[in-house]
């Protein structure tokens, strides 16, 4: 072995390495698809928000187009952590190609992801409008559905009125102690450490105040439900509780029976193409009576309502059916199964007579809906609603099963990122099929 001639590692030797990023990435790579999509977007608002200007002092900012592409590709790949994304930009060829030498860090990436919800909302509308112009998507038929997503709040973070009062009092004492420390002994700690402790205390105070306001809303909602659903509310805890970590998150029951802190994300999609046309993050525990606000949002985005609406039972009330049929942006035909009822043969004659009287007094729109859902054609149309489950599954596989940011506004930004990422891949598939 001593006589063997080998080239040994010399890690102290300086080297110049030539890297051709274009040659490292195959022509049909998904990162190139993402970049082509970003190049079609109007990012003027993001460039206008940059403080650094030509001819003035200040370090140049990272290109918003690059940050947009990085987060879209990361979302497609199921990456939801800014720290992980920053590491991938250093190590992974596809992320290096997208960055193109633009320096990024996890702080800037994290801020960019949640600070531009209005821009993301506009980009979703504009990108879908472009697909409608290409005749790849239509608003003639839209499916609406809600999916519950775990929030970044643990079980132990929930507090009632008494515990929340103790937390607020503890924070007030902490802030007062910090102020007294500065006044009595200004050199007791470095300025930076003292400022950090005070910022942390004030952040806790703000969260506690927000939690207190959320608790008041929940208690008021509970009192209203006691009047409309007294039996259901009697079985629940008397005192409402709210998370001190994320006051906007609500306790919701999932399909597996577990109760977790969560958000309820409403998705509207075109069933044939699975393109997402609208998305809304809510703190609602169920989807009841959300049809009208979701249709209003579609009308806001595209100036018209869907011709047909495919939804689950209880998504729209009877009043909603009437309101949607007379919507100012166009009438909407609702396809939803009627609520389950006992068979007429199993109820008393008086109950049958009462049900018949109610049927006669129903608005014409509701009678038409019942007839529509009783027909074979109506049932065939409604079966297309199952396509929304494909959208939900794909987004959950990309990481939408858990939201690692806090607050409804930031959670909505994450939902919009997922909608854009889903749409760009679905649109590429549709264009490829047409070609």
C-alpha cells in the first residue's frame, strides 16, 4: 500500500471553478416551467415597493421575480420552510438556477412569503383570466369545498378568560420590571439584549390582547348558538377558549376524529381542468352558508358568476339558493344534495301533511333545485364535484396540511402560494395536452 500512487485530497488549495448553470439543468425541468410562468406575471407593485433606487445610496434588493420563482418552485416541491429554502439555494441545482447568483437569506425569504398577500391575490385572478382567454378554463361550472388545515398552535396554548387575565398581568409586570431596570441601572445589560427582551415582552402583550379580542368574539358566537342550537351547546364546555400562540386559529374536528387548532380553507376550482379560481382562509368550523360569499369573491375577481355551482349539502341554505339565482352578476344554478329526511312512510300523517305544506310554500328556485337534484342529469352533473378532492389531495401532498405561520392574513398568503403553484403545473399539463 505504501507504493501505491494516489491523488490525495488537498482542501487547503484555492481553486477557480467554472459553473454553467444553464448546462446543469435539463431543458424540460420543472424549475424552467416555473420561471416561464413568473416571466408572464406583472410584478410592478413589488418593484415599486423597493426602497433602493438607481443613483441613490443603499444596497440593491433581491429581484422580486427571483424570490417569486423560488417560493413557487419550493411550494411545488413541498418545501415550506424559509430556512430550508435558503439552504437549497446553496446546494440544489434547480434552486441555484432559479436564484442565478442572487443572494438570499431566510429572513428575507420568510418576509417575502407573507408580506404580499394583495399582490398574490391579484396574480391569481390575472393568471386565471389568462387561462380563460386561452379557453383552458371556464367559469360555466365551479366546484366549492372546504379543507381543514392544522395551524401552528398547540393544545396547551389555549386559555380561557381567567388564564388569559393572568398572562396579561404577568406581561404587564415584565414590561414594568424592564423599564425599572433601565431607570435604576442603565448599564445592567447591553442595549441590544435589553431591547430584545422588551420587544419579546411587547410581542407577547400584543398576542394576549389579540387573544382577548378573539375570546370576546367566540363567547358572543357561543351565546348566539345557545339560542339556535341549545342541545348541541349544552354538551360543550361553558367557557370559550382561544390560543395565545395564534388567536385566529380555531379548534376544529378533523376526519380522523381528533380536535386540533386549524383553519378552514375554502377552494373554488374548475372541475374539468382542476384550476383553482379562488381561495379564502376562514376560521369557520364548517362550510355552512359559505356559498354566497365565495360566489361574491368569484364575481369580484372575474366580473361574473359561475353558471353552475357544485357544492356539498348545507354549503348553501335555502335563502342562499334564492340569493344566488338572483345574483347581480348573473344567475347561479346550484347542484347540491338535499338534506337527508325520514322516509314519508316512516312518519306520522300529520308530519307528512306539514311537510307537504312546506313544500308548496317554498320559493320557485328551491322547487327547481329539488327537481334538478332528483333527475338523472342533475345527479350526473353533481358527480363531477369529486374532482375537487384531487385538488385538495395535491395541495396537501405539497405541504398545505400544516400552516407554519400565524394569523388569518398570513395563512391566506400561504393558501394563495399553493393555489398559484397548483395552477401553473395544471396549466402546463393542459397546454401540453393541447399541443
